[in-house]
């Protein structure tokens, strides 16, 4: 079967007049509606940036365990820091990966000053003292991907027949993106690299190494297809907030990573472009021909899609990091019925 994941060049997104190119918008709409995944090239990384970041991620995961555990996310009420191999849960089972989670650097809100439970997600990151180069390289990467996320969000609005700044208000004043560097480590008996799931942000931009193993479940046929490594390209997929905003015209495509063979490893860097925590994604007015192909959101008893982003994000963090949630937020979990 031909590679079902469309490849798009961001360099061709706008014409000389600064407007989006209609052919780019058609390609983007087709990719995201039909497949829910695309690969993006020419997105403005500096020469050597991807290679340098990848090498630093290698070095992070090669640090002595004590240096990684110094950033243990169980010490962070904000779900930031290092998760040991096998301690993240997806689809009810442990993932065969370790990771470092980060998000915009923020001071924690003083106790008692929250206007909503999701404010607990605001706080400082944990960076490795043993590898000081990692922080600036990751922040340069998240700066770049914030710009790519902004541009793609505008292109998505335009390809849905909306004004390109349609979603700007939801992102203005502090989008709460989050990111992670990830290493999969294969062992006998692994069930999953990461189990089947949809991402809970707006758009995901992911760099994968050349190992392979990422698979997408096509929205219509539910067939699993490989997302083949394309060196330097960003894998783009839709998150739940965009599904909510488009009544499912753009669906948060389910995906998974197969376990590495015993002894094998794989690395990736995820960037989950997301609106402000307090932003609510109202359904957009779709043109009739697109509305006719919008089935509504895919709710299940195991996963509600919550229109206020902070609520949806909290759902995701509580589910995937139950140890952190139980240690710091047991009462809140009970209150929210999680
Ligand atoms: O590592 C990958 O290729 C995918 C990771 C992923 O789906 C996630 O972290 O949400
Ligand atoms: Fe994902």
C-alpha cells in the first residue's frame, strides 16, 4: 500500500501576496480530514537544529539513573519532570518508555488562589543539572514549534472556510503547550510502546527518529497504518480540542507506538500545541459541505472530550500519571470522580 500519510511543505503554505495558497489548504484539509495525520517539512528549523536536539536527548537518556531521578515527576504537583520506564499508563496499561515532561515555565499559583482545578498544571519545569545544554535547546525547539503551531492553526482555520485568525483568541496571552522527550526501551513481554490513545491538546507536532513503530488508526476504516520515519519532518496529528471545535470534521486520530524489540530503543520529541488553559473551544460555523461530513465528537464512557482545555488536560494528566495525581491531588481526584 502506498504511504497513506500525506507530506506537506510549510514553505509552500503562503503565496507571494502573503495569503495561504489554495492548493496547500486543500492538501491540508484532505490530510487532516481523511487521515488525521500528515508529515510537515520545511517548517523553519535552523541547520543542524534537529540533529543537535536529537543528540542532546540521547545524552539525557544516557545520564546515570540518579541524574534522571533527580527530576522525578512524582515530586512535581504540576506533572513536570522525569517519568521512569513503565510508570506512565495509556489505555489502562504501562507504556515501555521513559520521558521528560515540560510546559511553559511558570511560578505555581499560591495555594487558595485557584479559579479552577486545572491551575495546578501551572508551575516550574525540572531540568537536568548534569546536562545544562538541554534546557536552552529544548526551549529553542518549543519556541520554533510555537510559531509552527500558530501558522498551522491559522492554515487550519482558513482551510475550514474561517477567517485565519479565528482561533487566535483561544491562544492569546499564554497558550499552555506541553512537550516531552521520550525514549522507548524494548524488553521481553512488552505490551505497548505507548498504548492506543488520542492526544488531548489542539495539534501535535512530533519528531521521531528513524526506528519506526508509530502507527495511526485511520478515522474511517479503523485500519492501523505506519507513520513512516521521514528524517527531520514533523508528524502532525489532530488533538481532541480541534475535534471538539470542528464537531468531529477533524477527528483526533487514535495512534500508538509498537514496543521496541527486546534491547532496542527509539526516541521522539513531542510538542502538544494547545490553547490557554481557560480557553473554551466553541464549535465553529462550518460551510455546509464540510458540516455534512462532521459526525460529532467521539465520546466514550472511558473518555469525555471537555471543551474547556484545562479540564481536558487535567483529565489526561490524571489518567496517564496516576502516581503523581494520587500523591499530590487525592482529594481533587475524588471530587472530580476520577
Ligand atoms: O513517540 C511517538 O511516536 C508518539 C508519542 C505519542 O503519541 C504521545 O506521546 O502522545
Ligand atoms: Fe500521542
